[in-house]
């Protein structure tokens, strides 16, 4: 979904960005960076192929858009924008509820894996302790000779 800054959606695809062509814009889209709202240090720092210069270009572009934005309270908020935001928030809420509802099951699965690994490690530890004890007995026996 293209978020709106003011009244106009500022889409990266339409922007002229030095050193960032069509291919790089497609890469950004693959990382869900589609418009100025999506450009943030945390969202663009892990994109392979985007070094400090390109990241700086994107952040400067977003910053320049923010500086030119002026809210007009007389115009009000576009009902379509309000609906889009409400839909996105409802989707996020549903996703959060789903994640929380699945939490106990995911935790139990993690615990099951942990218990299995713990059992395996304990068996290895017991075998190692036994070998150590046998080696200590052998060493004592060899010292007697």
C-alpha cells in the first residue's frame, strides 16, 4: 500500500534519485520499501547492494519531502486515506492477535526441541564422564608400574 504524505503519494518508483535506477528501485520494492514513508535507517540498512551513499541519498530524499510538507487543516483528511489507514491498522491488529494466539504453541515447540537437545547433551555428558573416569583409573594403574 502506498502511504500518503500530505495528499500526494510519494512513490520511489516515480522519484529521480542519483545513483538509484530502475533495478535498485525493484530491489527496494522486494524489501517492501515502496514509498517515502518506508525509507528509514532501520528498513534500508540491511538491503544488500545499498551502501552508505545510496542510503544517504534515500534518507536525504525523504527528508526533503518532509521539509516541503505543509498540512492544511482547512482541507481536512481525505476519507479514502482515512479508510486506508484504518484498514492497515485493522490488518496489523489481526496479525498481532494471530501471533499472540499462536505464541503458546510456538513456545511449546521450542521447549520440545530444547528438551530433546538437552537429553542428547546429557547422554553425551554421561558418556564423557564415564570415559573420563575410565581414563583416570587407567592413569592410576599406569603410575603403579
